[in-house]
C-alpha cells in the first residue's frame, strides 16, 4: 500500500493576531489537588477542625469530626479528646487534649497515605502546644516497620501558654507510608493545635516541588483559581470566600470541600468515601497569586455572585439585597488586595503577608459556571458587578459565563445577552467562559467550532477535556485517543486566536485513589507524578505559541490530519503543529513558500503512540512523552514522515 502524502505550504500571508499566553491552567481543589496535592503539607486534619459531609442537593449536612485522622499511640494508651474552651483561633476553635499515664505515649496522624520522606531532605514540623500540669517535652518521630527513620525533641519543657514549637525531621533513607508520631516524654496532660509538616524543598515553602514543576513546564499564560464549582459551593456556607483564605493560616476557616459529597445518592446512603475532604485553605488567594507570579502566568480569580452551585443547590442571596452588595464589595476588595498600594486596607494586608509590590491583577471572573433561568438572574448579577467594578477599576477585564455546556439554549441565551451588551459597552466583558466536556469524536469534528464565531466578544475556553469515559478514580480514560482529539481541536483554537483568547484543560490534578472526577491532566501519588498524553498536548501548545497565525495551503491527502501555523515575532520562528489522528504514517512536506528561509535545520518535538489506548501510569510515566528531533531543511522545505497517532511541532 502506498503511503499517504500531504503537503502544507506557508504562503507568508498573515492570518490573525493571537494571544501568545492563550494556553493556561485551571486550578481547583478537586481530586485532592490542593490539600493532599499541590499544597506540600503532609498532615491531614492538621487543625482538628475536619467535617464529615453528607447528603444531597439542598440537604447537605456535616458532622464535626475533629479527631479524624488522629489516634492514640501506642494504640489503647493515651486518651485523646477535642476541646474548644480556650483556643488560639476563634475561627478554628477546636484543639486536641492528650492525657497519658506513662512515658512515650501520644498520637499519630493518618497523613493521607502515611508520611513520605525523601532522604536527606529536611522536614519542618511546627505545632502549638500548651502544658496542662505538664512540663515534660514533646518528641516527634517518623516510624515504619518498627524502625525510627527520623526523630526530634523539644527542649526546655512545654509552656503553660499556647506556644509554637518547631522541630526538624530528616531521614537517611527514603520513606513511604511512614507513621507520624507525637509523644509526651512523661505522663501528663497537654493540648495541641495547628500541626504542619512541610518539606524544606517545597517551592516558596508551599508547593510540592514535582507538581509545581509540571505546571511550570507548560509555560502557562494564566492561572484560573480557585475553581470551578468550589467557587460556588454546594451551598453558600461552603462557597470559597477569598477573605477567609488570607492572613495567618491559623485563622483561615476550615471549610468542607464541595467534592466531599460528589456522586452521593440513595445507593451509597448519601455518603462518599471522600466525605472527609476539607479545605484547610493553606493555599489561599495570596498563595495563588504567588503561584501565578512564580509561573509567569496572569492570575484569573473567579468570584461568587451570590449563587451556590446551580446543579447542587437552589440557594442564593437576593440580587436586590444588602447581602448581595457584600459579594460585589468582596470583588472590589479583592482588586485592592491584589493591586492596591500598601497604604490601602487590603493592599496593606498583602504587604504584611510579604508582597509589598502589587500582583498586577488584570482579569476577574464574575461567577463560575452560571446560567440564566427563571429562578436565577445571573445576567442581572453580572451587570451589577460590572457596573460597580468598572466604576472604580475600568481597566479590569471581566470574565462572564456561558454556562456548563456549549450548543444549548442557555449557552445561546448567554451569547445573545453578552453580544447585545457589548454593542453598548465594549468593556462589558473581556471574555466569555465556555465549558465543554465531550467525547473525542466531538473534538475531532469540531476543530472548526470557532471558524464562524462573530468576533465582537472573545472566548475563554475555560474548561474542556475529551471524555472517553468519566467518573471517580479512572486514570485509564486519559489515553492518547483523548489527547489527540484535544490536539486536533486546539488547531482550531489557535487558528481562531483572534476570538479565542484563553484556553484551559480541566481539571488539572488527580491524586490516585482520591479522585472524584476523571479524566485529569496530571496524576500523582504520595511520591511521584506523571503527565497524561493530554498533559503533553497542553505542554506542546503552551511552549509553542506565536503571536500571529499564518495562512497555508493544503496539498495531497488531509483525511485525519489537522494543522495550524503561527509565527513568533520575538524569536522570528514559524511554528507548525501537525496532528495525525490516523493509524498510518504519512509523508509530509512543509514548505515555506514566499518565505526565503536560509535555515538548514528545523527543530521538532513529536508526541506519538503506538495505539490510541496508550497512556502513562505511575509505574510507566514516560510511555507517551514528547521526543525532540532535528530535521533538515532543504530550500525552505522540511520533509518528514508524520507518525501515526501523533502531534508534531516544528519550529523554523
Ligand atoms: O472541572 C470540574 C468541574 O466541572 C468544575 O468544578 C465545574 O466548573 C465544572 O462543572
């Protein structure tokens, strides 16, 4: 059988201007992405505030479970109880009381899958303690299989007032599933609160080093946070409130996580195995701004508009109430927190937290995945926010929502509304946020989705992923098939970069065995992480964006082949992306017509797989990863065999 042949001739004619920072990140504390994930804290329920969440739409409830994850050590010795008589923090009032009747009795922490230590790395343990007729010391250990890997001891005895202690733990060998143990050196009674065990290699003292590197490697243009549905909450009580997430960590109100009750139903007695999924807010807005800065990404925080998740609740605050005005004030205060001088109220808090310079916030999302119904006046709410925000901050670019799905009545209504408003006020919305979780076939058939879009209002493809299947803990659905469909579709995002300004795959992280939503971009356990084929598609697009597209002519056979060409004025390079979704290799010729290239070589990166079902795993993280090659250039022409099932990026 003769090989398929195709050619692509770059005419040199400009297409459209595009946002070089179009490819960004969607971050949400779902799948233990923050606590137990990117937040490098190793202990679980470190503040003795955890809630056990149950129930279903409009009927959620919590049981306080302050001892969750903690138990006596050795078992059956120390007596543990939770008290709130004289706390350190009124917002997190519960603390642990321990009574022992002999030496070396105390308690352990579950620490997700047990403590993981890297040999030679220091782990900083901090906690508050108060002796109750106890003046002995506190010993901390990491133990496993009867062996003590690391230990440290306070000196000078425990004070009778709340005092913070700090110890350093280090092991000479790698440890997994280690037991974190805290003991009183003598019999007695002491109280404890706000534990933290943080690896000293955590980036900025906060972020798990390997996970944050995955993000940095995408060279993302933006970071959207804190979600996602988490912005809205299952009910207003557990919506994300940015003001609760800043300032000293001990005063950040522990909150139940929206994903603790995912897929609750009659069959599971309205209880998920993740019912103890809480948000300690160790990663709060300040930390998300720091992360954005570290990644070189523009921060895009999303604000609640007085609505709980429209899927999960009917709760809302009336849009003509004082309470609603507080939601608007929250948005104004957030802008001041990010951009205000250090002599403003919220700018001062930012400065006190360690960042005197502004964060230069440009974008703000108004509502997450909202849509207009007879009961929910999202359009009106957005208009109220827009009016007030632009009164004080006309340069802030606002993100509005097109609802949960494309091509629906609610999506059409949102577009109609926003386009009409934009005619009167070009500053009305900067981008409208569209979400689509669809089968791979949809992505393959819709690379032209934006070709005919009116250009008046720009798009934020804010959450998308090709779904071969979905559900809890399903790493197997993140295959090359899904990734290729996304890569093919993304040629359309780039080609239409004059209307699609921002794009992010969702969700980002998934902790193995702690995942409510699959597919996801990056999977990890306590020790390691891997990128899915979809991750490498995002990385290749993120690393290889230009600032304008170029037109090209197609020749030969283009069945199952997708392409886009852009140019980077900064580096003076043509960037060609070719997606071969077919099972056959094809001889391809890429020619720079009308462009006199004296270059002898082009660099290329190829992501390919032997089968559509190929995927990466924690055991085999590099099965589907990009490979770099150098290709000869003959008189402005590159000839290559495009691999089956591949995304190839050529720069010349
Ligand atoms: O990405 C997972 C969820 O999908 C987001 O939280 C929400 O916005 C959407 O429904």
